[in-house]
């Protein structure tokens, strides 16, 4: 008989740590293996909220039928290269934060007795990546926080936990 596996999703938040602790507790009690997934976060919530507010303000202020200005075009090749380098550094920083978040979660899980631990660092739609990791590992259960980034983001962009619960082919446990 194949070993059962539980998948815990983490973003490093307090809610995610509670979900991880619960996943470990269940995996230890039921002698299941554990997987942990972290999906890289591109853009912080504050930036997303500010961007939405700016867009709404600009759209409301624009006269009917007038197109909004296009994004600024670099004035030189040097500006273009500098912008690309800055973006590359930002992406690497996001990866480092993700790797650290995942390593901390793995250390936390192992300290609490998790066995046969697998980790996944993913990049893409949060819910889709969690579902893909569960499918890849043959998880029988997904454990994640009921919310991660707050009510406004869930209301505006859709809830990751709701999407996972709706589309998962295994049991989903939402920690509060």
C-alpha cells in the first residue's frame, strides 16, 4: 500500500504557520508523509491596492472617449538595460524570500516530527500551483490557511483557499 501524503501550503504568515502545524500534527498522528509548497509572491498587497486605487482614480478622472497615456518608453538603451537589471534583481529577491520561507517551513515541520518531507517552490497562480503540487505528490489532503493576504484581496481578486477547496480532487482542510 502506498504511503499517504498531506500537502501544506505556506506563505510564511501566522495563518500559514498554523496550517502547517496542523498538517504536521495530522501527518504524524496518521503516519503520513508531508509536502510543503510555497508559491512565489510577485507584488505586495499594498502595491496592488495602490495600483487599483490609482487606476480607478485615473479612469474616473479621464474624459469620456479619451485614451489613457501609454507607459513610459525608455529614452535610451542604457535606461532599458538599467530597468531590466533592476527587474532581474527584484525577481531574484522574490526567489530568495521564497526559498527562505520554504526552508523555514520545512525546518518547522521537521522539528515537529514530519517525515519523508518534500518541498515545492512554485511560480504562478497561487491556487493553481497548490493544486498542481498536490496532484504531483498524490496528496490525499491539502491544508492551508483560510485567508492569507486579507479580506480586501480576497474580495477583489478571489480567494486562494476558496479556489483550492472548489477545484481540489482530494480533501481540503482550512485552518483558522
